[in-house]
């Protein structure tokens, strides 16, 4: 039997032992890429979900300063290819390039390099409009615009707060505590202040703050409220195929368009498996940047792995563990303690939630990481195991289990696996 996956964005195959029971090669459905992204953006803008088109909104604006919020280098959407037809439409409606600014909504992620900016936005966008990078700690460029019903102070990027038109561009994907990516995340954490992000992210304590849940998820609902307080006028989200090419584009009111994008996402990446596995092998692709981003594939795999089982992560992690991730996990804290550290600033809002979830996983399961971006010692310090190759990982696991049930997730960063019985119950509900 052959298993499949990705490492550094390149496909790989590996042999599974003959006595392993492969329950599922849980792969996304193959869908075609959009051939003309510009035309698809125009279509989405002409018929936005849950709101009037820009052609009716722009003429009413007294303040035509416009900001386009872009996801950062840790997400795979080709923002520049979407921003260009959007900018052209804004020009047509009377907003010139000099009144448009792109802001990289990086939350508490690291700053992008010049090459990453060019890769994300493209040369034409960089040439035509001013581009700035949000800084969650630059208090002089933050403004308090309100407070949510849950008590979260809405500190937002000043340029965003002062703009008359605010449009975000991002990606729909599973998210381990916000339910799904895309939607209001472009505002919180995207262009929010650190205090806002910390206050919101401690809601991971709530059991409904989990992947696959929007309604009833207090963390996502708080994000949505912040996006509305800040005044996000339109959100554009892409749904990508397994080759990270755009398959669909959604535009509209932030909640309505996100839910439509999620439905399309699950049509591609929602995959049923017959039962829980002893061993789940998952590729972090397309989120290999660091252990924090790769952790999303770990947690998706965790949902279909038995207690006492092993999750094998395949990820290059070129940026290592990610901001404060190693420092947090190497102290081997209790999951609840990490949440306290987020509020105190001892753990990063970026890595803290993932650290808390991984500490919980490690109570009942083994995590083995196939990587060249983290050392054996670093992983040992975080109570994880290192393997130099998938083959090494399989050899070591073979001595631990007899005839294990196995699931392979070749595109683990996006695939949302469900146990069939649970999926049927969810559908009936």
C-alpha cells in the first residue's frame, strides 16, 4: 500500500507496511481552478452575498478613502490577482488609486519580507497603491473604536478606522478555534491591537471554540462583532483546490459570505472516514510555514485518532516553531496555564492557543514530526518525537502497534475529516 503527502510543497509517496489496515486515504475532491480570476472577481462583486454591490455603495460615500485588507504570507491566496480587478472596479466607480491603500493584516504573525510581499500582492499592486504592514503593538497607529458585548476592546489600525470603505481579502479554510478561517479574521486578529487579540483569544477556554463551529462559538462571534464595530464593508474569500489554485471566490457581507465559502470548502475538503485510527499521518500542506500553522493539520488529525494513538506530522517548518511557541511548550505547562499566559503576555496570541491545544493532545497521544525545520532536541523539549523521514516514522511506529488502523491525510492543512457515524448525526441535526 502506498501513502501520499507533500513536503516543501512537493508531492511524495511512501510505503505502508502490509499488516497496516488503511482505513482511508482522505483526500480532497478534485475541482478545477478558475481560468479567469479577474472575471470571477467581477462576477462576485456584481452580485455580493447579503449586501448591495459596490456600484450602489460607493456613490453614497462621503469619505472615499479606501483600504484593502490583505491576508499575510502565512495564507496561500493570490491576493494580488484579486486586488487588481477590485482596484479597477473602484477606479471605475470614481475612487482613484491614490485614495486606495493596501494593509497587510498580519495580526501578531511576523512581518513579511519584501519577496513575500511581492509574491502575495504582485508588482502591479505594489506599483499602483501604497502598501503598509499592520503592527499590533504600534499604539500610536491604533484607535479604540468600541467594545464588544463580551467586553473586548476594539483597538484597530488607525488607517482602517479612518477609511470610508473597508474591504478584506482572505482564504476560507478550517481553523482550530475560530471554526473556520476567512470572514472576520481579517479584522481580528488581522488589523487589531494586541490587547484586543489577547482578550478575544482567551475564549479558547470555551468548549465551543473549536474547528468546524461558527454559530455558538464565542470566539468567532466576538471576532464577527469586532469586524462590524470596526466597519468592515465587504469581505472577499477564496476557496482553493488541493493545488492551492483558486476554485471559487465569494464576496459580500462578512458573515453571509463566510458561511457560503465554508459550504463550498466542505464540498471539497470535508471527507468522511469509517472510524477512528490508531495512527494518522498528515501533511501540513499548504500550511508548512511553522509549527503553529502546521498545528492546524495536527488538530484536524487529532479528531480522527484514538486515545493512545500517534499523529505523524509531515512539515518542513522553515520558520521553526513560530513566535514564542518553543518557549511556551518547552516549559511543559498545563493547557489552562497557557491560556492564562496569553492574557498575561507570557504566551503569544499567535502561538498560545495552539500551544494549549497541543499540550492537551499530548496528554493522550504521541506526536511525531517529520521535519528539517526543528531539531531533535527542540522537539524533545516540547515532548514530541522527531523523525528524519516518513519511512523512519513508520519503522518506529511499527514496533508500537500490531495491525494498526491508519488514516492518511495528504492535504492535512485543509482537509476536514469526519467519522462517518458522527457526520451522519451532524447532518441529521
